[in-house]
C-alpha cells in the first residue's frame, strides 16, 4: 500500500518561498510510469493541478504557475518537494501530494496540508 505524507510550514509570508515535502512509503518514486504530482485547493474553489516530477525525473508544470514552481526529488529518501516562489495570499490553499499512474490516474493521495500566506 502506497502512502504519501506532506510536511512543511503552515504559514508563509508574502513574497517568500513556499516549500513542501512529500514522503512516500510503500513504493519507489522511481518506479516506471508514475508521476508524483502536487495539487492544491484554495478555500471555496476547486482542485488546481500544479505539476509533477515523473519516475524518470522529468518535470512538468501548469503554465499559470510555471515561472514560480520548482519540483525536485531525493531518491535516497523517497521524497519529492514543491517550491513555489513569490507567494501571495492567493496561494493560500490545502496542498496535496499525489501519485498519478498511467493506468489508474490519481490513485494515491496524501492527507493534505493547509498553507496560509499572510504577514
């Protein structure tokens, strides 16, 4: 059973960089055809796809956030990390790390972590 767990600060000041880590257990982040994805949900809004780092190490970001987003990984720790720079209050959301498998879609999710951007 694959499990994902987000960790990171719950409060970030405007203009700073938001940094979240997802620790994966029960499966390797280098296993073929899995895409390790970040998704967020602002208050009162729907889910927003942020980007992924693939099993190969390649990355892809949603165009609207691309200039501020960086996703990386540490294969020795089986973790992947989201960095979102120059945050504003509009980046306040619950952030989820997920696994997107080609066969089953978004099949595993972390519990989500609330990040608030405020001074």
